[in-house]
């Protein structure tokens, strides 16, 4: 799969439409989450989470949406609330498998998003797949994109080729709106890797150190952006974005400040993602077998002196990107046990000795001399 993400160029009316659809999706997701939790207290019901959500979906479509106070829901595409229930199923499934935490309610502060997809198509027989491209949206080269169930929107960056996709996800970052979709394209992995095997040591001062001597560091622009963010937060430390509980509306200055604050956070996040993406791509192109440590990131974050550096270097994100890029670049990822003394073992004789955290150079103290 090959994903494309482009920023939308919206006017005020289109922005209001996007916020309304994102709010609709958020309302449905939170409604389904509350109903699932409430259904656990019912006696005599022994059903899986997926079946409970299917029953809640029927209640929502047949009862809730027909209420007069919710008549505004009919002006939005039905795929928005359907995708919300699909996302809720996926969240509970990942929680049951231990891959993520318990599903949380969606809020505006965590970002707005919704998904639309094309459902209509030409099906030759019942139960058979649709004729190719009849259930997909054709995207032509240029600065315009047609979203299923909605109108055509403008893009700030052009698409250089004609393609097609079925599912589109619209998301908001600060005050900017983006659309992303996936293409059925295959990437042929490289046949030859210059390095057969290498170990990667994630650190605090440097992002990663490879056993062949290569070092990857976070750019200086990250520290500058964080310093600028701290100054902006200190100057506006008394601003409050209203209070729904007290019925206080936010001022225009507070709205503008929080938009500006979100832009600063977005810039820092983009720098981190770009650096980690380039580092993992370079490693995947050069090394066939990559060995990384199975680190306890949550435990490292409890150390107040190292928490900021650990969160900046995104240890788990490095591992996640290396793992999912295996199929793209034909690499092999091996996880090393977190208790394996890799930094305390001599690479020549295998002698293991204690080392303090301040020691940066390994000096073998074994009786048998080492060549290194």
C-alpha cells in the first residue's frame, strides 16, 4: 500500500462543514463507547464487544437518528457514523489483545478527524466482489479532489498522477485540514544490502548509534522550536480558553493563542517524524538484519532527568517504523532481550564486566588481551 496525504485549501464555509462532520463522528464514537460500558452491567447478556456494538449501531440508526433534536445528522454522509463504529470495534479489539490501552473518549483537543468511503459499485453477483474501479473514486492529476458523499475540494499541493481510492480520512492539525488515502501500489524491495547485520543502540545524547560507527542525531531545530514554545507558553500563562461548566466563552485572543500553540506543537512533531522516518529508511536500505533492544520505555520515562530526552527521541516509534518497513525494504528485525549485557560484553573475547553509566568507552579488563 502507498499512502498520500495532502492539505486542503478550505474557505470558512467548508471549514465549518469539516468541523461539523468531525463533531458528528466524535459524538457517535463517544455514544457507542458509553453504551458498551453500560451494557456490561446488564444481567443475562453474554455477547462479544463486536456484537454489542452492532446492536448499539441499530439503536442509533433506528431510534436516535429519528429523534427531532438529531435531525441535523441526516445532512452528513452515513459513512461517517459507520466508520466511527468500525473504529470503536478496532479500539476494543486492540485493547482485548493487549496492544493498546482502554478506549478513551474523543475530544477536540486530541484533534478532529472523520472517514468517508464509497459504498456504491457494480456487483455482478450477490456475494461477489465489485467490478474493478466501480466502487472507487477516481482522483485526477491536479489540485482538486472529490470526496465520496461530499463535493469537490481544493488542495494546496497538486497530485501528479491519476489514481483511485475507496476510503478517505480527513484530519485536523492545529487550524490546518488534511486528507489522506491509500493506493494499491506495490514497492519492490532492494535486492542487495551493503551491510549484512548491524546492531542499533538508542540513546539520549544521540538518537541512535549503529555498530558500524554511524550516528544519527536529532536536528538542532528541535531544541530551538521547544525553546520558542516555552517562551510563548510563559508569556501567555494566564490565558484560559473559556469554561463550559461556568458558561464563560473564550475570548478571541485566547482562541488565537491556542491555535498558535497548536502550530508550535505541530512543528516539533513534524521535525521528529521527519528525522525518524529518514533514519529508519536509511537503515533499512543499508542493513539486511537489524538488531534493536526491547526497551522498557515507560520505565525509562519515570526517571525525571531522562524523561524529556527519551520522549524527544521516540524510542518506540523507531522500533515501530523499522518493523513495518521490513516488507518494503526486505529487511529482518531481531529484538534483543532488554537484560542482555550488550554494552558490557567485549566483542573480541566475550568477557562481561560492569560499567557505570558515565563510562562511554569499553576497556576490556580480562586477563586475555583483546585485539580491539
